[in-house]
C-alpha cells in the first residue's frame, strides 16, 4: 500500500540521483536531524539541507520541518520515509537474489536477537554467525539487539531477515520455529531478605512481601504465575534493567540462568527457593511469512538450527 503511494509521487524518470536523495533523507530521519547525519553521510549540514530541498522539489511536497525547533517530519515525509525503507530493502533483496542464482554467498544479512544472549557463551547464534563468516566472508552482517516485540516489528517491516527471541503471542504474517528451551530463574540480590532464606517455610513467608520487577515486553501474569501475588512498582524493557533492579537488593525478578551466572558466582545473586520457581523459556526463530529467503538467509537459518541442536545451554 505504501509503496504504491510512493510510486504515484515519484517523477516519471526516477533516476539514480533520486535514489541517492532518498538515501540522504532516510539517513537524516535515522539520525534525527541534519547535524547528526553529517557523520554517517560524511558531508556538511548545508549540503544535506540542499539535498533535502532538491528531493522535496522533485517530489513536489514538504518532507520535514527544520529550524530552531529542531527536525520533524511532516505527515507526507513519514509516508516517504516508510516507503523508502521498503524500497531499499527490496533493492537489497534483488541484488542478493541475483547473486544467489549464481550460487555465491554474497550480500547482506540482517539479524536481531534478544538483548541478553551476548552473555551466553553457547548461544546458537554465536556459532551460526561464526560459521557463516567463515564460509561466506563477503557477506555483510548487520546485528540488532532488541526486545522481543521490537524484533517482530522489524521482521514485519522487512528491516530484519531473521529474529531470535522469546515470543509468547504469535503475530499473523510471521513464521515461528522453536530453536530450544532456556532455563530462567527467579533471582534476589545479596541484600534482599530472601537471600538468607534457606528453608521452604522461610521462602513462603518472605516471598509475598517481595517487590517484583516486571519485564515490560512480557505478560508476567501469564508467563510467570508466581508474579500474580506479588506487588510491583517497577518494570524494565531490557533484561539488563531487570538485573540492575534485582542487584539493588530491593526486588526479585526473572533472569536467564546463563545471564545471571556471573553474579551468582560472585555471590551477589541467588535463585529464590533454590530454584523452586525456575521456568523454561522457549527460544524461537522468527521470519516473515510469504517471502522466500535468499541464499544467504537460508544458509544462516540452517547454521542456526544446527548450532541449536548442539548447544548445552538449550534443550530441544
């Protein structure tokens, strides 16, 4: 729908220069202003301003407001930006498809993963990326660390080819495949009363008084039943935020076992009730339905599945 709108607005002779101007406009939007875009575009702010003006002239519309009040897109500018992102993604896919027909592993791979996997030495994505760079050194890799809902949006929009995360409620238009199951535990910090609770009776007495840190990207009442009876005045949008609050000694919260291990070994964290409230979290791969992956993406998906089968931190 958006692409059709853009086609109507473009001049009849859409040139390589127009593509460049759209690229400049997208870079300015991503940087949220002309000054910040100078770094990525490697040109002066005055040059960028002139190029945006040229694009507005070509399209016959105002794309953004700029001045003392800062940079802001117009309604039409938002439409052009969204369509531009899809246009560039389609061009990338075209190039990758052509190269794929020759059997060459070249092009670009965009991947998004949940934000705590860098702490898991045996996360399947590490092995898959390592093997891909070995067999396909010419592939350009783009990595994003995002919350699960952000991963789904990026895959739907075509900005990301493959996402890996925890997805409890599947969205239409996406394909989800199970990679494995990772254990997560309910943790408390060394200064929390539950840290010294060594008997089930002590845990049952103290836990109802605990303040629970919610993960904003999940429905804790559904995925973590113990949270239903606990008060909560804090939430975190990334797992690092949960860890930060738990480490204060004022909250309990769920963390992946591999992520929390460094603080457990240091004696700063421990699981509540010696693991009595541990849960299993399904790690899934997500990609867009109805789109045939190119050769690079297919290869990475195969490597990711193979790596998941051999990971000791995940069970099939």
